[in-house]
C-alpha cells in the first residue's frame, strides 16, 4: 500500500470518497489537527487499516489524499481525528445504526460502504419529464413519514416502516389522487435527543450522567448526514437503503406521482445545501425538495442543475413568481380554522384565497399540530405522553371540541364533528393554490389530542390502515371533492370569479359576518355558498342563462351523502336556505323547462 499526495489530482475529486479499480481518493472538510481514515471489513469491529492524511495534503480545513490501494467490496470506512471517530458528512450510505429507536445503538459509530450496487433506472427519465410538466402551485401534495406510513400492523405488508413499504402502497396513493408525496426527513439523522435533566445537574457531572434524559426523535428535524437515505428505513433482509429508496422513486414515477423529499438544514452553508440537492436530483431522480430551517434563496432555486425541481419552503415567501416554488402558509391554516369554527372577521381572508392565491401551500392541519380529526375533538392539547408535563406543543390551535373534550358516543356531538370535517375538506378543496394533506387526515385519524408527536414512535403516529375502510365515506367525499377541484376550480378555462353576500352581487365584509357566496362563471357556472354561522340563512341566487337551472351537487349539511350521486334541482331558483355550519355547491345545468334569464 502506498499513500500518495497529488494536488493536481486528488484535490479535484469531489468531497467524500471516490473509488477506482486501483486507488481511491478521499476529501474531507474538517477543522482538526490530525485526520485519519479507518477501513473496516463489514460486521468486523476492528479496523483493518488506519491511514493518516499527510499534513501537507491540507488547504485550510480541506484534507485530501490519494491512496494506491485496491479496496474489497465488503470494505467500509469511518474518519477519525484527535477527538475520536466520526462519520463522513458526504458518505452515501451508512451502517452501524440499522435498527430504528434502539438505545443500545446510540453510541455506535457510523461507517460508510465504499461500494454501492448499481441501480437500473430503465426509462425513468421519461416519467420524470412528465412530472416536471406539472405545476406545483396547483397540485395535491400528500405528506407522509417514511416509517410511520406503513409501520402499523394494520398495513398488512411484510416490510413495514420502510421505503419498500411506501412502494407497496403506491396504488393507494394513486387512488387518493396524490400529485406528489412529500416525505418527512429520511436521511441519516440522530434518532435520540440528549438533555441534561434538571437545572442543577448541569453543574454536577455525576448527577448529569445519572439524570441525562434521552428522548426519541421520531420526526427527524435535527442534524443529519444528508447524502444518505436512512438505513433503519430500509428492509432488514437486504439493508440497501440507497437502491430501496431509488426503487420507491421509480415506482412512484411509473404511477405518475412525483417525489418531494424534505430536508432540515440548520446553520448550513448555501454551498453545502446545493451540493446535497444536486446529488439527490442526479442520483435519486428526486422531483422536488421541501426545505426546512432555511430561508428562500435565489442561489438554490435558480441553480442550473435544479431549474426543473419543485420547491416547498417552510418559511413564508412573498412575491413568488415561479409556479414551481411555494411556501407553507400557516396563516391560511389558522385563519381557515377560525372561520370554520365561526370566528368573526374572517370573510375578507376567505374571499381572497378563493379568488386568487398562488405561491402557497394551503393546509388545514400540519404534522406539527393537531390532526384534522383532533381539531374538532379537542379544545386543549394532551401531550402528557411526551414526558414534558404537557408543556410542549402549541397552545394556539384554533380548535373546537364541538361540546365534548375527546372521544364520545353522543350522537349530537358526533354529527356536528362530521359536518365540521366535511366543511374543512370542502374549504381546502375550493381554495386556489397548492393543497397539502398529512397522512391519516384523509381517513380522520386521531392522535389522542397530542399536537406535538415528535417522539411518538408508536400507533399514535403510525397510519392506521383500518380507517381506510372504517371511514370510507369520508375518504370518498375527499376524493370526490378533489375531482371537483380539478374540474371546476383548477380549470384552464378563463373564469370570471365574483364574491357575494347573502344577497347576490352584494358582498358583505362586515366584521360580524360569517356567510358568503362565490360565483364561478365559465363553461359551466358554479355557485359556492358558505355559512359558518350557527343558524340557517336564506341566500339569493345569481340568475343564469335561459334553459339552465341551479342544481345542488354538494351539501355538507347532509352528513350521510354530502356529495350527490345525481344533482338535485333547486326548487326555488331565486333563493335557497342553507343550514348553519354548512357549505353548498350549486352547478348550472341545462333544463328545457327552465325560464331563468342571465343577469346582464
């Protein structure tokens, strides 16, 4: 073996390890005095070689060297400085922490394989092109946790809680109409959060060691080795997270579904972030990125390699001009929740998002907060299971328990909650802009009032697949409203949209008002009526062209059949009574017996 330093060659290799048949090059960015690469055989604890970086092969904090040595295919490596072993930040895969949530592995060193088997993409780039043509700001984005989506025994698959598990549920994702899946952080992150315990233990080393608190990090919003998919999210039999993730992406593309991967970057340079995103685009054929912990940056979204990518930013962006860049809109979530439960002063906001609102991701419920089911089950958070005395999580939920805290068998409360769930999905589906739904919300899965499930690696967080059948009527309504959205709200036709009050052509933006109408004039006229007051109200109807009548397509007051199989003609074509806390869709339909003239 010979270690050779060659600035003209080894320095110009990419950061990380590059392996050839006769030598390998390694480049590392590290602030240290001495640096080593340790080589291991797979499943063997002791290193077979320990090679020091020559001091002269360093520029600033960049260390590099070329080693004339043929590496066996079962070789792994880790790095070491004067402080001890550490993982290569640019490693493409890792072993050492292959089982999720095992405290016994908390101090295990991570090692990277030097060889990763090639993957056969086939004609995937053709499918990628079709997804690139989708506009993100009008898409339905389904957010899921790579482990939690299939970890429950109710998933009835062999490889639960894995990337392969997502692949096996592709038919379901297609059935619910997802344009994109947004996968929560799924790179090699630390699974445990260490804290000191009591205040006094901070000053007493012995007490600190005894009282150190270890909390599971289920979500993954922490520092991560961002070039590698998480090993514990891969099947145990093969433990090839790289190719398993790629197979999942390929399967999604074949189904016409795009893949957006979420990354959490905290105090990372723009150069590093771009390196990560380029790698995932080129290596994994990722369609887009959900970026948390980083503000919008032109350098990222306008990078030449990333121009065709979709971007979701967790932080709000103003004045977005691209249809492929959107930001999470928590203002929408909070204001829609206020309007849904009947708060005053919300009509101006609602009328704005129904009229024109691009560049934002609309959602009623987020991972970090109450699930949709819990918004109308609980007034207060119930996070006791997190072990923080219910002090964690937001207290501002804008929720309403409909008269009873938690689960109940009271028919009046249950029926009111059903109506509120229907109203929430109704409002989301008629909103302009992209829409987002968290896994489980489409089947009304409760988290027991926990609005901060960051540490809940259990059935509280896992998708309950039994609910797909149990709440099939709600899921059917969800799917029907999505079809309605695509046919009437997102149509490419030039539409004329106008806002109305209870009296047609008289919008009412008074603070106390909770009712409104929206007229969409196009190939087929549509009138949407919203009544978030608790009492019934009479609404006048717009006149339409001769030979047409208004017909009820959707009525959330009818909780058993809100979306009509056959439209129901409105008896009085001048006015209609709308029950409290309900929404309606009327569509114009040809009727030879009609004699209603269109207003000029």
